[in-house]
C-alpha cells in the first residue's frame, strides 16, 4: 500500500514488490539513481550511508520506502533492509510508538508469527550476500531485531513492499492504512 496522498489511505493494490537488489554479486553496494539519492537525502535530512533503491513511492513519485544494500559504503553491516522515508508515515508511526505501540503490537501479534517474519526478512536480506564474503555480516530480522518487536517503522516499511509482516499489517491498521 502506498503512503496516503493528503491523508487518503490508498489500497493494497498500491503495494509494490521490491525490484532488483542494490548490491553487486559480493553484496557490496552499487550506485543508486542520482535523483533518488537527492530526494532521499532531502527526506532524511542527511545523505544515506549506503546504496539503496526506492521500492515504494507515494503519489507524484516521492520515495516512501527504500531497500538498503546489506552493507554501508564503508563495509559496515546494515541489518535494516527496508527503511521508511515518507515523513508523514514516519510521524504517524512515531506517534504510535510513543503511545506504547511496540508493547501493544507484541501483545496483539502471536510471538510465533513475529519470529516467522524475522526469519523471512533475514533470509531475504542474507540472500543478497555472497556465501564467501569475509568479515562481519548483518544479523537479526526486521530492523536487526532477533526476537519480538523493536521498531514499528521497519515493520511497516517491509509490509508496504508487499511482504507478509503481521506487525507491519497491525501498524498499518493503527495509523489508518486499511487493507481491502
């Protein structure tokens, strides 16, 4: 589901699957689209530290979710594959988190479903890394979490790509993004 234009919720048909990864065969970052780099830099208030691609866009093409390469430009592991960059959605999720949303999500979504989501996320990210790559690797599941829920932003970002993330779906419902 794409971020809502002017508060409109959109529909699940607007959700987009990520395109090809922004990494080379060894898991190293590749160069992203210069226009997207400028837009994401503006949205984040800083230049991203690694390669990424925009995988979900809001109306008028504004980046909403980026897929990060598994390593930053300096080789540091990047556990968070999907990053929510849409400022309206980031703010809505921040309000939810500050009102106890992380604890509520953990109570509402069965732990086994959360663990399964972490496993799928980890497998998806790790599939981008060559088996013979030496050195530290990203770890954990959604947002680098090993178990439970740490960051509703990361869960929503992944869900917006079309992933089966029960915490992302829970978050979407709480902030007014309604599945059909």
